C-alpha cells in the first residue's frame, strides 16, 4: 500500500473539497461535539449510513475540526488519472489480492503516519437490518487506536462526535457503549435499537460460552 506524499494537492481535489464544504454550509449543517484534540490517530465509526451524501457532511464537519478525513478504497481506483485525486481526498488503497488482509493493511498505514482519521460506515451497506459489521473494531484494535463515534442526523442537519472509546477486546461490551451513545443522540432511530440488541446478544453469547468452559 502506498501513502500520500508531501506534495501540492491537485486542482480537481481542491475544487471538489471547496464544493463539498460549500454544500455543507449552504445546507446549514452544524456540529455537536468535537474530535479529540490530544489524539492524532483514530477510527471514526459513522452512523447511520443513509445516503451517499453522508461523505459530504462528514467531510464538512471534519473540515471545521481541522481534520483531513480518510477512507478505504479498492486499489484499482488509485491508478491513472484518478490516482492523485483519490490520495488528495484522503483515500487509502486496499489490495484484496495481497496476503495481508484489509485490517492488516490499514493497521500498517496507521503505523506509518503521524496523523490518520479513518472514517468507516460502521453499518456497512445501507441494505443491512441495522446490525454493524465488526471491521471498524478490528482495525482500531489492530492499529492500537480509539474509536470515535459519529452520527449524522439528516432531519436536523447535525453531525456529532462522541468521546473516544478504546477497544477493550470485548466486542460486545464495547459495542454496547457505542450503542448507548448513538441512542442518546437519536433515540427515535429504530436501527439503533437493532444495534443495542446485537450488542446485548454478543454479551450474552460470550457469557454462555464462558459458563460452558
């Protein structure tokens, strides 16, 4: 995996970022909470994932915080004319053909950089029932960085950031902490009920497994 070097951003990426930030302010989005000031590397677990516009609003919010958001993408997107643009926008290429899996590749990228704020849609695709994928957690755990919960409320035009949560190794317990925070911000959002139920099920399964050993 190659990383972005110290060079001037491409004209296209500068134009796109200005448009994104203009849209963010034009739509009247505001911030609730802040990203960590004393932590330079972390995973931002964003939810809910309701539309492709989520990237625009998270980019605008992180810009207000003075942070360059990063995201994962297929390595084939980082070729030809798109290469510099993808790196400039914060892309991290993931090569699925390599022996190292995606978690290992991203953990290595965290180790190489002094600053990295990786945004992951923790729900995965929008077609899920509301259960979260565990990839964001394994990446944070492998990289030794905290998870910063973040929500985007389209009805109120708010992007919010929560306190960092360091992975303890108990996915169910940590997922419940995240679920409690998300439900406190959007209590009427039904998919967060699914998230809480998922966390409690994992905790229960863990206890049952412990009792059998």
